[in-house]
C-alpha cells in the first residue's frame, strides 16, 4: 500500500481538504517532469516536500492565479473545488501555459470532471491501492475511503508509464483519425 511519509505534500482549501500526498508519489512526479514549477493547491509545509518553485495557498486562491510550467496538483477533493481545479488544469494545459502536469484525484468515474480529465490527459494511472494520506498535526494517516487516479498531461506518456507503472494500470490516450481511444496496459482497453 502507498504510505505517507511525515511532512508529505498537501492539498489545502480548508480543514476538510487537507490531505498530505505520500512522498513516493511526489518523487515520481519529480522524476517524470524534472522539477515542479508550481503547486497551485498547497501550503508552506507541503512545499518542503513538493519543492515547487512557486505555490499557492488557500489564501492565494490558486484558481484565480495564472499557472505555468510543470505543475503538481493534489486538489481539494470537496465539491465544487475538485471540478474547478480539474477544469483549470485542462484549460491551462490546452493554452500551453502548463507544459506538464500530474494531478492526483479520487476515482469517481461517474462525475463530469473525472470524464473531462480522462479525455484531456495524455495518460493516467488507476492506482492498485488506496493512498494512505497523512493528515495535518498529530492525526493518524488514513485512506480517504476511495481509490485514486493519477493523471498526466504532457508529451511523455511513455516515461509516465515507466515511472508510475508499478503503482497500477496505466492508460494512455491515443488520438486516431476515427477518434480518441484510451488504451490501458495489461490487456485492458477503454474506448472513449
């Protein structure tokens, strides 16, 4: 199971949305993208692990700020924020402001925002295990009760597969003349 390291990355938008990302996932994102230029849903404590050149706190309102470069995003999981952060990462990537991004979300495939992420991402990983998140302060690490998906936006889905393939099933979007198709490795294919 993925386990959180003390002081791992965090998604912050209020006390209910503060979930620290396990260090091993952050290390994978850095191995994939080289560096993290921006973490738009973070805190000073989280950035000690994430190591982003810039980050936005809840007070900064990352949704109203411009995004650029290589982005790590563990967004607030509450509604409507999860949908708003999903739309923002897709828009900023399509505009070319974000050159690469990794986004960790819950597996809620029935939601509109999740479907939009599947369609817009270069690849995604359906994690085999639930992420064991660290909570702020002396609270014990917990799973949030759902599985997670790690989405990748960028030019290097093969490196994403190499970096995160041991975490779960990797699905890479391939564009064809007959329309988009998502192919999952390990013999599973999803046609969009």
